């Protein structure tokens, strides 16, 4: 026999399924009523009435058999538990940082970091602050500056690393404010708020060398560090032969610390950490952890959560997993753009973003085109997406409204949860909606809270 090597075109899910969770089918009439009862706000739907839930990729992933077995063998001691030491060893191995402070999720790590380092009048440069990061910077009186490259703000522009920071702008900011007003420089990898777009190693190095030159600490918001490593391997010269863990280790080696939400590339349902090299800062951070999270060897997590993260961090760096993960997101993006739907290009790691302004030119921004599309996806296919547009960003502190920069609908893909046929169904439903887009109506707000209104506002279609 002389069989040729087989390299399949199809990238299959690199797992088989042994525990299943039924999803519930509803009729369009049922969904019309459910959505009306939810004030036309997908956040207010009960999850059991959603067929495919793409609200977020945060904490919604499937655990592996290895994670479950680690969780059963966890140590729930209040202080000094074995589960903590396994967690600490995994974080130290991958990041190289000396001190590891567990937290219940990413924003808790941000709270500890910024309460410790930032004060009124300071500025924090980042490629793009994620909303919780911005909130913690601002809560401590500092100003959050977004310095992503211009390409990162143009949905249709193709660029391999749209998450990169504009280093000329960074130098200008340091010159303008002076190093004493800049307690840290941050890079978010991948850049969540900018469409899950990666940052190149070259950019990480450049930002790091600017930070070192000015003696400013450099932190990474590492929530999707594994996906970012995969993009570097696929797109950056010199990294084709490197493993994702080697790339991740190199990236962290240029920084002084990181904040992490284990609900993303920690492959866990809850958890996070702050990791850093500075002894003095670690001491202060641990004191604050005791106050707000718990004893520093559990930091708001159960022992079994720390086990899940310790194992999950390595699983997120598995080549087979990353190839499938990034390919399945791109696969959805290709299906939609081949049908003529305008999406943020190229697709990022964890989500596909549809440009609703393009799809629904007849709906003005302040009648919320992206909200309208997101509701139509639920009515059509039982799909829950999230609006990233004028409902989320339009309400100003003085109570007036202004259109958001972009009107996007984000389809975030939970990790290891949906199969290719789910994605095929999803694409069909989106394309079906697109072909009837002239039927979609704008919305008006009926009631809303003063801040973060998208979570609880009630709306109504404009007939
Ligand atoms: C999710 C996220 C956070 C916050 O993490 P939580 O676990 O949700 O508190 C911070 N930064 C980025 C880039 C994120 O995606």
C-alpha cells in the first residue's frame, strides 16, 4: 500500500462530546411574545428561551474532562491550598511573573491594580480600554486614553494587527503629560473593544521599549492572550515555527505584569488574576485583595475554580484548539461576507461584528439600527447577539444622546460549545434576516436607567 498523507480541508472540532445540554426550540410567534415581554431587550430574555446564545464568550465556554477531574480533586483550604499552588505555578510558568494574585474575575484584578497605582490627574494609555478597565481607571480619577492605530477604527480596512498601539501617539502622550503622571502603559491582547483584533509582537516590543526608556511600568490586559499568540504565529514573520506557549511567554517577557479574566482564555466559568514582578506593589495589592476579594491564596475563587483555570490556561494554548477556534470564527465571517453582509474585517478571535449601519441605512442611529438587527436575529432564529452601538454608548452623562461611532452587532462565540452545524444554521438565519432588512424598524426607548442603560432599558419598535 502506498497511501498519500491526508490533510483535510475541513478543520473539525478537536473534541468529542460526552455530556450534552439540550437547547430549546421556539416558534416565531412565541419569540415575538417573549421579546415583547422582555421590553425588546435581549438582556432581559430568559436564557432557556434562546436557541444559540452569542451574548458573550465570557465564562460561557465548556469545561474539559481534565478540568472536571481537577475540580473534583481540589483543595478547599482557606489558606495555602494545593489548588492555589497549582494555579500559581501555571500562571508563573506561562507569564513568567513573580507574584500571582487570584481574583474572582478580570475586573477585580483591574480594581486592585488601578486602586493601587492610579490617582486623580494621572493618565493611562492603552490600545483600547475595555469598558471595565476604563471604568476602573476613571473611578480612581485618572484618564483612560485609547491610542489604537487608525486602521483599528476602520471596519473595512484589512490589516493583520488592527489592535496595535500607535507608538508615535504614545511618545507624544508621554511628552505631553510627563512620566510622573503615567503610572502604567497597557496593551489589550486581543483588543476586545476594537473587534477582537490582535497586537503584533513587534508592537508589544516597541511599546515595551518606550515604557522601559521612560521607566513606566507596562501591563498587559491578557484576557485573550492565547488567541493573540495564534494570530502572531499565523501572521507575523519569524513566528511560523513557534508554539503558542512560546509566543505567549515571549509576549509576557516584555511586560511588568498583567491583568487577566479567566472567563476568556482561562477556559473557565469564573476567575482571574493580577500577576506582576514589583515586590512593593504586590504587597500593597495583596492587602487590598484581603479587603475586597479574600485571602490571597484564593482571592474570591473556590479551590475548584483555581484548578479549572490552572488546567484551562494550558488548554487555551493547545494548537489544535486554537486552529479550530480561530478558523471557526473566520468561517462564520466568510459565510456572512460572501453573502454580501458587511462585517468588521478581518474577523478577530472571539467574535464576528456585523456593521448594522451598512445593512440598515433606512434606520437613523438614534433609532438604533444595531439594536433592531439584534432583535431581528432573535425573532428569526432564536439567536441572542449584543448591540454595540447607540443604545450602549449613546446616552451622555448630561442626559442627552449622541450617535455611537459605529453601529455593530457582535456575535461572540463561546469556547468549545457550538458545532459547525450550529454555525451553519446561524449564518443562514443572519442571511435570511439580511434579505429582508428593509422590513426592519427602528426602536425608541421607553424606560432606562441613568448609566449602562443597555442592560436594563425597555424599548419599543417604531411602527
Ligand atoms: C472581559 C474583559 C475584562 C474584564 O473581565 P471580567 O472577568 O468580565 O471582569 C477586561 N478586559 C478585557 C479585554 C476583557 O475582555
